[in-house]
């Protein structure tokens, strides 16, 4: 079924807000159990390690704002590309930067879940 692009753009914006709000229940629903999350620093996370770092306070997202997001609708998979401004406190050190990202959602059992995130830091 085509026409999923805007739905997934909206879902991903909700996921980004959930990260900044430490909304674990939303993240549990939106992130796939087999998530591969590649940070702009090249660090890898799984769903469990990403949520655990947020809950423990090791990685605290204080803001994640997407812009210029485009969707490629491939029926049961939607690939998003765009830019995000990220504000984070990592191990007690605040940082803010922009990234260009690729984000992949797939439909499983009538639910959309994020399976991949890859970001590259933009020049300052």
C-alpha cells in the first residue's frame, strides 16, 4: 500500500520527541527489537542499549528537531532522509550539532517500527 510517507515522517517526529522526553513506552512501541542505531560518532546501539542509556542518564537527549525530511515509500518499508538538530548530554557533557540521517521503518504485524538509523554529523 503506497502513501505511507507522511505517516512515517509524522511517526519519526513523534519518536524524536519521545527520545527528548524519555518516553520509554513510545520508544518500546516504535523501535524494533532488532534495531541497529548508528550514531554520528559511529557508536552502535541496539534497542535495549539505546533505551538503557537514556534511562540511566548516560545519554540524555534534550532536543531532537527534524527538518527537510523526505520519504521513499516502498510499500512495507519506508526510508526517510533528512536533517536533525540534536541537543544531548553525554556522560555529563552537553553538546549540540546537526546530522544528516537515513532512517528505515518497516511494517510488521500492521505496526510500523524503526529498524535502522544512520547519521553523519554536519560541519559546524
